[in-house]
């Protein structure tokens, strides 16, 4: 199988990775939008969990990661429910980790264990302890393949960065003891700025906050009325929407009708209709310099200032005034 990725280029994939990509659990991710409700309020916001998952796998490969870690990267988001993190808002789950809580159950009840076994792997060894995969996941504020890919992917797709900038960043990544670091403080400053464009400017865009709020209310009401159930969230976004529409429940449908491309909203801290806070996400990538790791915030006032501003905005949350919906 030849895979062409808009960020990392062309790769050949075969064996266990090819079979996993073609499996039902991974193919389902083509119908799960990365930005949750975002694609319902802005047509261009349409990145999927599938492109991200394949991207994480390819980034790990590009950085010299093992086949086993590539498998873990490909499958790390396989338990994401329909509309991704919107379900965390439905359940008021501030850690935004519902998909992690159901991960082992989703994997065990899928074809993934059999595919892995066929190729000589045990799913328990590869998938149930992410701490062994240090390229894939690292605690914030460090870099990892998951955090880097969704930032680069979204910001490139939505026109905030260029492919030339992406490649310059990737050329400055160094792997030390299985972990991602940077070699250049200017590149670190660029990534910190880009990351906050993602998790502050994009995640907390008033239109995004509006979409999450309205969709979460529709889904919560649908669950309360038994129009949908938790198992439905293991389908695709459109599967859930179709089931809601078929119910013809006007109470729920009135929420769904408020999700469209002509919504007009703005930030307004005084006269607001919605106030939402997202999980606080910070970044401070270490620089590998002369055999030492130094947090970029120790080397750059710009990184310190961006971090302070992002922390304040994340803790304040977004106040949204609805102009027309």
C-alpha cells in the first residue's frame, strides 16, 4: 500500500500496518472529525481522526520509531467516539479523556487483537501501556508525535502555516533516548506560537465553542430521551446525526438546526450567551544543547510570554455572544 500524506509525503506500508489501516476500527475514523462539532459550523474545519492517526504513525516512522511504536501510534485514537471530544462536554468531563477510559474495551471487542496475533503481536503488550512509547506520548509540556501531528496537520490544513515551515520544523527535531526534542530556539518559538494557534485560537475560537455547546446539548438531550445510546457513539458522526434526524424529535432537532455554516458569533465578555472552558494545554519544548536538555522558556522571553498569555486565556475561557444562528 502506498500512502500519500500532505504533511510527511509518500510512504509504502505493508504487513501488519497495512492490515490494521484497512480494518474496520481504523477505517471508522474517516467518519470521526478531529474538531468535534467544528465541521458542522465551518466547512473547511474537516480534518479527521483517520488522517491524524495515520499521520502519527508516519511521523513515528520518520523519526526512526519501531514497527511496534508505529502500531501504537496508528491505533492510539481508535476509541474516539463520534464527534471526538464533544462527548466530554456532554458528560462535563474536564479531563477530556473519555476515549482513554474506554480504550481497552473498544480494542478488545474489535478485530485488532486477532490481526496483531496473526502477525505475532499481543495487543496487551503493544496497546495498554502507552508509557513505553516515548515518541508517541509524553506528558505536557514536552513534544510527542501525537501533539506535534495534530498541531501541524490542523494549522497547515487551515492555512496558518506553510509546508516549508513544517519541513523546517521537522528538520530541527532530534530524538534523544526515544523522545522528541528541538535543536534550535527559533524553531521552538515557532512551534510554541503554532501550538497556541491550535489549542487557544482554534480550539477556543468563538465559532468552535458555539458548535461544541450546541451539539453537546443536542447529544445530551438525545441520550436522556433514549433517541441514541452510548453504543451509537462507536459509529461515525453521520451515523449519530442520521439516528437523531430519524427520531423526528423536534426538541432535539431544534438544536441540530442551529448548527450550520451561516452562524455568526463573537467574543464578548460583558454580554455573552455561552461561557466555556477547555482543558488547559501548555507547551514548553526542551532544547537539546551541548548534551543537555533546557526548557525553551529558560532561553526565550517570547516563549515565556506566549505561555503566560495562553494560560490566562485558557483559564478565563471563552465568552461567546450569538449574533445570528
